[in-house]
C-alpha cells in the first residue's frame, strides 16, 4: 500500500488538467502534487482509443515507478478509454477519473436542454454512451464535439478575436437550440469559459466536473488512511513531456500558464 507522504499525480494531455489541479489544491492544501502534461502528444481527443490508452498506461507506469499514492486522470478523453483498463490491471491503486458533469446540469431544472462540449473521442466512447442513457429521459442532451478548441488553450490563446471567431463558427449549429445549460466535458475548456459564455449567452449555466473530482480524490485517500499529516502547504512539480529533461520545464507554456491560472 502506498504511503501518506507520497505525492498525488495529476495527468492530462497538456494544460487542461490544471483546471482540475486547482480544485485539488483547494481540497487538499497540504498534499504534494506531480502534474504531468503530455504536451508532446496533445491533443488526445482526435487520436484513436488504442493510442490514447497506450499513452495513458505509459505515463501511469512511469509515475507509479517514481512513487505516487494516487493517480488523477484529469482528462475526460483518457478517462473514457483507459480508466477501466488501468483499474483492472492495478486493482490496489487509487485511480480517479473525470467525467462530464451531466448529472448536476440535468438536475439544475425541469427537463433542460443541455449541450455537452467534449472531444470527438470522448463522445464516441462507450462510457459517454452509458452516461447519456442514464439521463436521456430527464433532459434533452446534445453531445457536441469541439475539435480544434484544445489547441487554442495549449497555445495559451484564451482571449482575443481569433478565438471569438472560431467559437462563433463552431457553435453556429447550437445557436437555435435554446440551451439551458452547457457541460464542459473536457478539462481544457474551463480556461475559455467566459468566451464560451459570451458566444452562447450569459444566461446559459455552465457546469464542469473539477470540484467533484477533487472531492472524490479526497474521499478515496481518506478511506485508505492516506491523507497527508503535514501542516505546511504542499508543492507542485510540473513535468512537461515536451521538455523531458526539465522537471519544472521553466519558461514553458505549461508552467507559465499553469502558474497564472493557479494565482488567479
Ligand atoms: N483535456 C482533455 C479532456 O479532458 C483532452 C484534450 C485533448 O488532448 O484532446 O478531454
């Protein structure tokens, strides 16, 4: 069994998982974290399920060998294709995934119309199909793939005219749908939440699953007696696969962007 002093690993294809890391730090301020952004292979959402599973396993095994007490897959795409396989191979380990926050969106009002924004691969997978089936009688759910949006976030382009035009064109088919709510089913999208609102309308409620993931991670650690007993604030090590020899990849977009986001 893992030990309490070990760090919690947080993994995404790139920067997106920083939106989950932020909530994890809020929920678990005394824990140490290793954030692994596989920026060399981003985006995942347009790759095959097999390839994303292989990449996820390789990151997991690398971090497990280094010593971690939990693995948070802060990526809807990687969760969809790999979480069940990882848990099957490593049944003793704490492996937490994310999923689109459809439940709170559906429960927010009587039979709402909800668009779930996610990567093409997330929406294609069986896991999403099962989630959809659970709620299809209680809401009108529109799965909506957003290819290309992750790349804006990876570049750090989270404001500006080009992003606005891209979103106007992307969301054109949603304009007449009278949406009540939007679910951010990709951890990159919270970075462009205000832009999404400005294009789809400020009155449309937006849901994302980061807080739920942080709560679930805390619950699993607590249940296994693995919460840190440190009283000082924890630290975060960033690993960026585009800079394999630089742990903190200083100067990389990941650290700069992550740092800014965490401070905001
Ligand atoms: N952040 C990811 C997700 O939640 C993956 C995005 C990508 O690399 O395509 O789905």
